C-alpha cells in the first residue's frame, strides 16, 4: 500500500484507522449535541411546541400507534411516510416529550460524522480526513436540525452513508451490495422523495461495473418504496410512488410570489394540514370533475409547466433567486428558522463555521486542484447527491435544511488542500484559489431579498410559541419583545402585526389593538386571521373596551363560517367567539 493510497478497504478498518483522534472527535460531538438538546428544550419554545410539518408528522404518528383515529390513514400520502413511523416508535414523542427524538437524532448526527470520515478517508490522508470531520461538526445547522421534529437530519445522515456505501460498491460491485445500496436509496426516498432521482443514476453507474449490481440496486429501491406505492394505489391516489405533494410544490414554486424560498398567495397552501384538501378543491374546481390524489398532483405539475412556458423569463428570475438562496450563508427557513432559533440555544455558539466560509474553502480547493488520490476515487455518487440538492432548490425552492446532505461533501473538498500542498501547485493556482474563495464568499454574504421576511417570520414564530406555552406574565412580556424584534427588521410583516394586536388584546390595550387591526385591514384585506382577531376585539366584554361592536362581529362571523367549512380548527374557535355574543 503506497503513501498516496494508504486507506484501509473495509468500513471497520477505516474506523479503526481513525484511532483516538476520531474517537475523541465523535465523543466531543455527542457531548455538544446533547448540550444543544438540553438547551433547546429549556430555551427554545419552538423545540417544545409542534407546529406545521412537525404537528402533521405527530398526528400521523399518533394514528399509526393507535392513539387516535386518523382520518388521513385512508388517504394517499401527502407527505413522506417514514418519519411519522419513526416518531411512533420513539418513547415519549406522542406524549409531548420530544427529548427522546432529539437524542436519537443527535446520535444520528454522530453517525453522520462517522460516515463523513469513511468518505473522506478513502480520498484524503488521515489528518485531512479528521479536518473534514471537524469542519462538518462546526457547521451549526446540522446540530440545530437534530433538535427539530423533521426528517432532514436523519436524511442527511442517510445520504452521507449512501456515498460511503457507493464507495464500497465501487471497490467490489456485487448484487448484494447493489441491493443494499438500492434499499438505502429507497428508504431515503421515504424521508425525502427527491432521493428517487438517485436510483436510476446510481443503477447505471453500478451497472457499468457489474450488471447484476445495477439491476439489484433498482430492485432494492423499488422494494423499499413499494409499501408506500401500494398504499397510495389502494387508497385511490393512483400511481404515486411516495407522496403526492410534488406537483403542488412545483406549482407553488412557479406561480407564487418571486422568492428564493417558499412563498404563497393563498394562506391555505401555507398550512400543511390543509394543503392537500385545498389543492384537491382547486384542481377539481378547475377541471370540473373528481380527481384522485395522483391526478391532482399531475394537474398542478401541468399548471406549473404552463406557467413556466408562458413566461420563461420570470422562471429564470425565480431560478436566479433560488440559486442565490442556495449559496448564501444566511440560513433561510419557514418551519424552522435557524437564523433566529440558533440564538436561543447557547451551546450552538461554539459551532462557528458559516456556510459561506465552507463554500469559499471548497471553491478554493477546486481552483487549486484536487489531490491525485481524491481524483482517483469514484465521484459520481457524491456528484449525483449534490446535483439532487441543487436541482431540488432550483426547480422548487430553497430551505437551509435541504442543503444539509452536501455539507460533508463541501467539508471534504475544503480539507483537500492539506494533501494538495505536497504536490506543490503552481503559484498561478494559488492566485486562482484566492480569487475563487473571495468571489464565493462575496456571493454568499450578498443579502438576498427574503432575509428580512425570514427573520421577521422567525421572531414571530418564537413569540407565537411563547404565548402558546405561556404560564405567567413574564412569558407574555418575552413574546412582546420577540414581536418587537420581528417588526424591527420588517415593520410591515403581517404576522407580527397581527400577533402584536393579539398581545394588546390580552393585555387589555384595546385602542392599540384596534390601531393594529386598522393597519392590517388597510393592506392585508379580508385575511381570515385578521377578521378573526377583529371579531375577538368586537366581542370582548371588558367595560373598558370602547370597540365592542356586536353588529360588526356578527357580519364578520357570517363570512368566517363559510371559510370554516374547510378548516375545523377555525370552526372550533368561532364557536368560542360566538358564545361571547348575546343570543339574537
């Protein structure tokens, strides 16, 4: 074995090769991650309250565990089905105690680092591979998302292991290894359906080494997704391989407001619990006939394609915004907002590597030239993974959590110059590397148009969670400060203004509440939440409420009842508001 290729061949030998430095790094990582779990449960209200996607997954998990009757159990999967099955098996998750889920996901984060070592060590020297693992650990969002009830951290772990298994398949392409690779690919598709794109690419790659390996890879992937596909067929969804929200997301991405991340004109599509029903109603209204879930998804996909063809320049503008969002160091999100929530978890402060620095180092490494040993290793599995992440962002929209799988790959590139130094690259290469790093860093720190909205949404979500969990006036005061932070970055952010009006009403500041609602009604119009808050002000019985208006409340309630036909939660809230009015 030469110095240029000193890596062991088996996983076990590769891990042993890491020795005490790798073991120390993994133990340190576990310690930091568990500290972050404890801090998140203590200080981040959104870590203790399930919202949006997390709430959807928990409701599906409760149905799987037989805790509740799940009306969606007999429906096609609208969201990937594997994460609810995971939640249903973690003790405490269905009782509102999320620490167990976070600990399991933190362990998955340690496995991700071990997988990063396996991939890096085949391509780099021992020291460079350790640096790659350290850089991966220092990227805080990987640890942050382990505290969220979302499947992305587990998926990122699985994708890194997929690249490691691809290396093993390249060493010896057998049917058994191909089948295992296919099973993992299909399993990942049950967390992130876009992983299905990898199956034919990897199968063709494996097939060039061994036809049985390529065929068995496809069989493994098909076997993994078969239960989901059969469920969708049996429940009237048509031929939907995993979940049916792909067409809806494509339509939202290419017909909604211009943005690099998720945005919608229709509030119903922003609520994952109502999205499938809203999508079905719209598609059936447009076609004039009843549609299966698969046909609904197909209709939205065709509508999205039509929008792209009708205005290709606007589509290219969207793609440009998404590319900026994908590359920027700002961590964008809508369900989980790292730029805001990471400030609430102090131990994350020791994980100091911004995405822009990692991207700049990786770009510099490519410009400097990769070391011979890295160039000699199979690149297609890693390139396919990076392509999947980029394609998803450019065609749909970008969230910070969607790029987690490529972070270990960027870290490996960033560490490669440590080995390249021995090859004495030409001075011109160093200049090119410096220019590449500076250009990518500048591009990454270039503010995107969605930054203020993302920050305002994040602080508003934190404030909303504080109110939902409030036990005393101090919690309300903290929520008010969070709303003030939101309005400081985006003074016209409707959710923050609405929450501010709600807090004013809770604190019996009726004039301030009325002023906020007037402001919202001027530019937001008849948004359901604004109308509902106006009713709450109009029926509040406090003697000091000079804005009590029974007639106005009844008129708004008549409109809201129609909207509540498709929103059971709204219907329940309206019953309470109506109870505060005198009988007619």
